[in-house]
């Protein structure tokens, strides 16, 4: 059985090297994503910088805002005539014991 030919040599690819030492040292290249908001302080000066505090401040609600009492009903309309919902109940059993229940109700209008 003859020996198979070797695959051809892949072509040589030249990729340029990236070296930070070769970057220019002058002030021409600014790699910061965001420019500083505060000026540079003078010697002996303390500079305190912060974002705008009013930007994310929570404002009081207007007097016209109304909240509904209690939670909304946990009910879902399945179709025009069907609904399903969840209710919580408490019932007193014999001996004074209280039974807390979670009820799933299916309603069909006819």
C-alpha cells in the first residue's frame, strides 16, 4: 500500500503585534470611557465630586394618587364564560380549632 502524501504546508500569516509600550506617550490618546466631571484640584485643596443627586431622587406622590384597599383578586378569565381564581378562607372546626384554607375556584357561567 503506498504512503499517502503529506498535506501541504499552510500559508504563513503575519499578524501585527499590539504592544502598549509602542503607544505614543503624549496627551493625544485618551482611553477613558467617561471624561472626569470635576476639575483637577490645586495643591492643598480637597475636591469632592459626586453625581447629580437630583437625578434619581424620589419625589412625593401627588395628592390625587389613590391606592385601592387590599390586594387585587387573584382571578384569571379563561374564556368568555370561564374564570379561575384563588381564595383564602378560615373556618372554625369543632373544639375551637381554626382551619386556614387555600381554595381554587373554577366558575362556569351558563
